[in-house]
C-alpha cells in the first residue's frame, strides 16, 4: 500500500501531525507537543463516512486521511501519561482526528478528521 499512499495522482500529499502528550506532575497536567512530518492521501469525506462520525461531529467539515503514519484519537495509558487527539496541519488548516481505523495487515490507517475553528485551534 505504501506506493499508493505516496502517489500524487491518487491524492498523496505531505502534512504535519501535532501530537500533544500530557504528563501528570505535582497534581498538574503538563503538555508537550511533538511535531511529525507525514505523507498520505487526503480526500473530502463522503456522505457515507459522515455516519461513522460521533454525533457531535456530524455537522462539521471533515476529511478522510489514508496514511502509514499511526494517527490516534488520543490514548490514556492508565498512568501518569496520556495523549490528546492528533491534529493534522494541511493546506493552512488544522484538523482534529476523531476516528481511526487501523489496517495493520496492509500497513496503513484510515482516519476521519474534522476542521477546527480558528479560536479552538489557537486556544489549545
């Protein structure tokens, strides 16, 4: 699948992933943001895909991302560390990952991401 995910004729594009990791220290959550370069195919979400979104996200603008980068909707490791949903920076906009379907046997993930408003992406 990697050759398909890197084919510009099929929509391959470069994008940036911001992953925020929170660590608990002295009763406080301390964020650290990591930035990663990624490549994949990004397309507008289809009407069928909207049914896969959480109810509160169904009226948002969204995209489908196919990539070999392991995107996440956030993880709680049950201890002192947890992550927020990944943010995808693409075409001068910020998208928040809201759903991830892993296709490990083919070495890629399909993610749905909603467009973040300017005030919510600036405040977090």
